């Protein structure tokens, strides 16, 4: 199958590589033409403009937009809407706000252009591990895209089946699933990232307690000089708190035990805020998720070791580069 990819950064470029490895054809565009040329050398068809991009796609055209959320995504979708025609599909695979998906879908509907929102998780490791995808939009368009989604997804792999799922069917076990009309995919991804904030904060605070267990303010008999890298390594093996986030934390700590290469200035990419907003709108208590968001705000004023752990995790799973030390 053929797919067009707009945005060849940390995730977009690797998604193209994973698709081509699976035998799919890719047309690629990025304002950075060096990125386009690099993928051309690997077998992709490059484009020099969105018009050129559209002309190189076979109908019904399918274009995956993988640019930063907000204005870059908005502008790209609008421009594609001008060059695409009825029956074509625009896929937003970034971290858009689900209400924006609903609005864009309505904007494109009179032209007969299908809009599909795909919440995508996998970061810089997705090229090898595959991408977890949460999908919303017109069901018929999603069915058309299934070969692409299947190739990008992790697949069942060696993950043990959940007891009781035998015979349930569907694609959830393969790491992707259609969840409903426009916005549903990014809504599920939004809450996914809100939960991620809480998990990361819990790890970070626990490791900060370990770091301070040898404080001179404690009675000497209660002081412990702990190897935090070894603690995370032990927990990776058989512990109930084991996870991929813990794996990445262990990796960062073995590289630099005091994480001095991180400032502890922790950004938030939007989904945490939107999760809290959704909780308020639904009158659902979300104490941990809200507190973890506020902790990121606080990190920009007063950096702790816990904040450095958060920075290290974000860098490891998503390639997010924090401000330099002292910045």
C-alpha cells in the first residue's frame, strides 16, 4: 500500500522506515529537504512541496501528518484540504487536542475528505518496537488504512495474552484499535499521556527519597547510602512496579548516576493539561494526574533530583531535549 508522510522528525522518519521495511511505498515531504533526501536514498519518493506531494500519491490518497501539534498541524491540514479531493484521507498522528479533531473533521466533511486521528505512542524506539495506536474517525477510512496500521503496530509479539481474551477478536492485542468517531483516538491518547505523567512522577519522587536517604539531617543509624541504579535494575526483574518507563530510567542512571546532564526543567507537551481539563468537565476526581502536572510547573522554578529523573525519562522515550544545565 502507498502512504504519504508529512514531517520527518524523530517519529515520522522512523515510521516511514518501518513501513518501507514491511513492503509499503512511501511519499515523503518535510520543509527540511535534507530529511527528504535522506529517505529518498533509502527508497522513499521525495516531494518538494505539498502540491508535488499530492501529485505523487495514488487515489484515494492517504497522507499521515506528523508535525508538532497546534499551528503547524492546523496549517498542514488546511493546506492538504486545498489539494486533496473527495475520498482522500488525512491522518493526524501527532498529539492534537481531541476537540480540534472534531472541528477539523467537520471542516473537511463538505469536501468529502476523510479525517482520521491517530494517537501514536512509541517515541524514538518505535522503529524497532512498533507504535501503539489509538484511532478515531470514519470507520470505512480506518478499514482502508488497516495494512498501514498493522505494519506500524508492535503486533502480538512475545507479550503473554491476557487471560480471558481468547476468542474476543479485534486488533487490541496487536497494539492498535479503532475507538470511535473523530477525536476518539486522540482522547484515548490524551488520557494515556496524563496517566504517564502520574507514573513518571511516582518513580521520580521515590528515587528522590532514595537519593536523600543518606542526609546528614537524619539520625546516623537511619542513613543508607543506596545505589539507585542498582535499585532500578532489581525492580526491572520480577517487581510489580516494573515497566518500560523503569527500563529507560535504569538506562539513564547507569549512564550517569547523578543525572548531572539534566537540569530538571521539565516541559509538558499539552496532553497532561488537557487530561485535567477533561476531568474538570466530567467532574471526575484526578488527584494524582493533576498533582503530577503541577509538579512539572514547579520544576521550572526549583529543580530537584526527582525533576532530573523526569527529564531523563522524557529524553529516553521521546528524545525530548531539556534546557541545558544552568538554563
